[in-house]
């Protein structure tokens, strides 16, 4: 009898089972990766979560020499009068009254907590790039005036000076908050304002990029005290009887509105080219988007303007730093850094140098990074030549022996309750002992008040030899 063959056993898994196995393996892999990431977050971000829980105590913020700028380990009243009066609205505190400050934006770093040793294992210390003695000197130089001054090392990115007046003294608390002068809780260096004729630096950069250095430097326009554009609108000069026929160097030194208005309107520099350069520099133009700036967590809104028709007053006025043009002193300073180094790309400013953890471990927080290309090296060098010549010819007496480049500006401010003028000086110092870019703004300045150039001189003297890059 023929033997019947036994059926062959198929040991291969069906396709659905194979797919299930692969998904199980992927899920397990993702699970273990998630566990590793969670452990990493717990270890590296534990101080942040502890700070947010309200259970942490806090350490100190110090300047580059160890001088205390905030102390969470003892009552601030234990310090001498005025210890924090020049840096309160920049450094901040843990009260929650100010949100755009070093302390508020880096609260996790300041917590006296480590994953290994727990809470109160020691004192955290955040070392900043600031030089407190220089900030105090610059703040005092304002006298009775309000405003702001900010400077950074254009070689390294360190910010040694950032003053804003009026300034809250955090040691005095906030019981009299309603009586504090307007702006006491804000660092004005970080907020857009009308830049006045300092905007002519941006317009000149655009002109050089568009038409070339040789052509722009030889263009001549006449100033008779005012100039009427094709629409019949007048652009007035601060010189009642004008400056006569000028080339670029003379018009820049004279800060002549009619000259720069004619430069914008003439077509020698197409408006589209000005818009493009402005956007590369970080302006939001005609409602376009622009990225905000970040300074160790502190947010600075980008500059903005409206440029729609070269023949219209609003566009010409905006290119001169009035009308709808707004830009922060921080951003104006950043432009100067890119001019000073001659590349058109600036080293990014930073305020935090290092953190000493409660267990004594020191971690560097300094990071040298660069902005994107804002303008060409050719334009940067050409503007540097113009600004350096302007300083040598018109500011050498007040600025002393420093090799600087500067541009002044007067911003006309109109509010519902009053009108006034803010005075600016932007620029840089090229000396090896003092490589800084700066912006100084004095609010509501009158002719008998301290000048921005005098404040810059105090700034340079206070930093000379202290921050060499």
C-alpha cells in the first residue's frame, strides 16, 4: 500500500506577525531613547524645574570682577545704598515684577540646586560680562537726564555696559511702584525707538551696496535749508539757511536731511535696493517678517520701517530715521560692530560668561557666534572710512585720543501730551585697548544738557584697558 506523504510544516511567520514584530522593536527602541532623553533632561534641567516649582533658593549674579549685581542668599538691603541702582532693570530679581531681564530669563541657572546634591547644596554664581564700575560711571554721566547707553566688544561679543535710566533699585523693593518714573522697570536699550539721523548709516550702507562706493562718494546735492520733493512735501534741514552744495562726506558730517532725501528720491539708489539691504540688516519693512534678537534669553524686537514710494514724504522721512522707522539701541550698536570689523557680519553680543554650580563646578556660558551677512565688506569698509573721518574732524576734542567712528542723530518724538527730541550717538572705537561698538541715547535733551559724545567719552575712559579683545 502506498504510504501517504506527511504534510510539510511551514515554520515561517505570517506577514502580519512579522510586521507586528518590527513595530514592537521600533516602539521599544523609541521607549528607551525617550528614557535616555528624560534622564538627560532631569540631570541637565533639574535646576530649571526646581526654580519653577518655587522650592528653590537662588544664588548671585556678579560682574566680571566679582562685584555683586544681585544676591538671592541674603536681603538686598544688606548692601550699600545704590549698589543695584544702575543695573536693576537689566539684571532684575526674583520678585516677578520684571520679565525681560537676566534673572527672569535665566532663573533655572540661578537656582541653588544640582541633581547630585539637591537643593541648598551651595551657592550658584552667574558671572556676567558687565563691568559694574563702568556702568555706574556711565549712569552718573547722564546727570539728571534719562536714556540708555549700551556697548559691546565687537571682537569677542562681551557686553560690559548696559545702562537704562530711570532705573529701579531692586534693594528698595516695589512698594512705591505707582510713583516710579515711567520706564523704571524696562531696559530701554532693548526696545525700538525713533532713531533719528543714526538711520542714515543704514541708508548709506544700502547706497554703497547698490551704486558702488565711487559713485556715491562723488554725488552732490544742494541744501538751501529745505528741499521740496516731487509731491510738494518739504524736507527741512536743521541748518536754517542750508549747507550749500555738498558731497557725501560733507552731508554725512552735517547730518543733512535734504541731501539724504534727494539721494533716496533721485533713483541713483533704487528703493528696492534700500529695502533689500534693510531686510538683510534685520528690519521688518512694509509689514514683512523679521526675527527678534536674543541676548541670553532677553528678547529684543527687530527694527521696522515703511518704504513704499521714493517720491513720497513718508518714505524719504523713514530713510532719514523719522516717521514710522523704529529700531532699538541694541540693534544700532550691532550694526556698528559689523562696520567696525569691516566684514558686514557682527559678532553676536552676550551677557553671561560662566556659571558656578552649588557643587563648585564651573561651566562656561560664553559663546562666540556671528550674525548673518548684513551688508557687504566693501560697504562696511566704506562707511567705516566716512564715520572715522567724521569723528576725527568733528569729535576729536571731546573724544580725546581714541580712534573712533561716530554718527549723531536727533529723533523728533511727538506724543499726545508733549513733543521733544532725543539725542543719539552711535559708533565704535578701533583701539586695541578699547574695541567697543556703542549707542547712547539721551531723552528730551536740551541744548544746555550733557551731550551724547560726553557720555561716550566717560564710557570709553571707563572701559579702556579693561576689555581688550
